C-alpha cells in the first residue's frame, strides 16, 4: 500500500472513549475531518513536483468552510463550479485571483459575479460562455480572464470516469478549438485568454495514462497559444489522481508521476516562462481525511445474514452507500469504534444498513467484523470527499449531521446540525 495512505491521521490516536465523548456531545451521525492531514496531502504533491506544477483544491469534493481555511495555507488556489462555491472560497480567505471557475451551465449571473470579483480564470466550455464572459466584461468595464476548456479527441482507457474523448457536456471539442479562438479574438481586449484547461477524467491509477493526458494538454496549450499569437500563462491540467475509497487501499504514485513528467513540464516552462501550471485535486486530497460516524440502532438476523441498522445512511453519505457513481461501489473501510481492539472471528460477518426504505441503503455488505451491539459506534473511513454535500440530506427528513474538524490539537464544530424545517 502506498505510503500516503498510511499517513498518520488524528483518528489513529483516538480510543473508544474519545469517540463516545464526541457522540455524547454532538449526537450521531457526525463527520470528523482531519484538516491537517488534508493540508499535508497538498503539500506532498507540491513537493513531489518541485515547483513545476502547483495544486488547486477542488471545492466540490468538500466545501466545509473551516477545512477550506486550513487548506488555504497550502493550496495555490481553488477550483470552483458555482457562484456559491465562489462565495465560500472567498470567505475562507482565498484571493479571487487564485480562483478557477469551471463546469457546464454557468449562468450569466454567475459569470458576471466571477468577472466582477476578478476571478483568476473562467474555463469557458462553449461558444455561449465565451460570449457571456465578453458581455459581462463590457458591462463591468473590465477584462475577463478565461481559459478554454478542451474536450480532447482521445482519453486513455485508465481513467475510470471519463470526462473527455467522446461527446460530452464538458469543454469544447479539440477539433473546434480554432473556431473558439476566433470567437475569443472577435471580442478584442474584453477577453484575456490565458491558456487552456484539460480535465479528461477521474480515478486514474496508472502513471502512463496521467503522463499521456498531461503531455497532450501541454501540446494543446502550446498550439492554442501559437494560433492566438500570445504566450501561454496558465494551464489547468485537471486532476483525476486515483485514490480508492472502497475496496483494497490504493492510489496513484504521485512521486513516480512527478519524475515521469519532469522533462515535459520543464520543456513547456522553458517555452512559456510565464505559465502557471496546476492540477486541481479534490478526492485525492480529502478522502482519507474524513470519518463518518453513525450509531447502531438495531441488530437482527435475517435468513442467516446479520444486519445492523444505523441512524445514518445514504441520506448523509451517498458515496459510501455505493450510489454516487457505479465505480465507487464496494465497502468503504469500516471500524467498530466502540470495540477497537476486538478481534473478529474468521466466520463473523455483518451487513450495515441505513435508515431508509431503500434496499440500496447499505453502508457495508458482509463486512468481516464481530457482531456489533446496539449503541455501538460505526466509523466509515475514507469519508472526507463527496460526503454530506454530495448526498440527498433532506431525504427522510432526518437532521443533517454536524461536521467536526480537527485543527491542530483541537476539534471544532465546522458545520452545525440542522433540522428539516430550517430549509423551509
């Protein structure tokens, strides 16, 4: 298992009494995030690339404000995908110039707000977005800084969730780049095209595939800058660094990737010395830095299978229940936090179910674990990414779980519990 997955987290030093104390104070379910571990993950990637490429944090992976404030000291910027995430990033202390705004279906209101705030780059994903950025710039009397998001012609098979290399809502097809560049030039000084954005997919575990995608992005950036007649100043290489939340622990070898990419990045930087090159990483940074804690409410045996039903499930953690993308199906690492030192018998298995009347609401299927007892605390590891805010939290009408954040030697409330009527 890669050393990064073994990185010490606050969770490893906590005993059953510590978890019970948090449950008594805040109730269950709750999330606990280790902000320092996430910050170290960013720093490790930056150190591996030795200044040749930076790291932007993808806010959509986990937008907790206290977490963002901690990551602000390590990340070179943030990648956002909505006006709400822009506000959250600025509240956390990120400079507008360090914000990258990507994603399809940006509204005119969002684009205008981004231009008004001086967002560092808006990744345009269509001809309409090019025009919308220019219109906002004219209205505000200031230049809009943009990147062209490219949908490459080919994407390596190793990218589990492909976002390019086929017809897609993401980006402008590679063959249509000259047309997009002409549209940008038609708007004159209102648009400053700084470079390109190429995010081809997610969950890539093969160095060869990531190298191919990066070299292709650098080629596209170089060719586009030549056609536009200006040097490239920014390249968003996307992310997609693989990290398994479910199944066997594994992740992309970032040190190996940095070594393999050093010649290509150095060559591009020599040709475009003003260029800022960065990866946008979300899941890779925060997945291992989160624990979802839920209480066992009932235990029963049905036709030979032991079921433990819990007070949390897909309504709070859709990804762990296996329905946030088919590639993520499988058991997340689970621990009985009330019996950390209990050794499971070889033939002891338990299936953990959530509280909904939905047969897919399963947090763990046939998990090798000693039979839990009512009141035990179940900890679901690798829960720092795509947790609460990627879940149908109003489904069932249960209170939302609070998010606690480890900051230094303190555990602070990063997001309070809310009841359904607060959303009326």
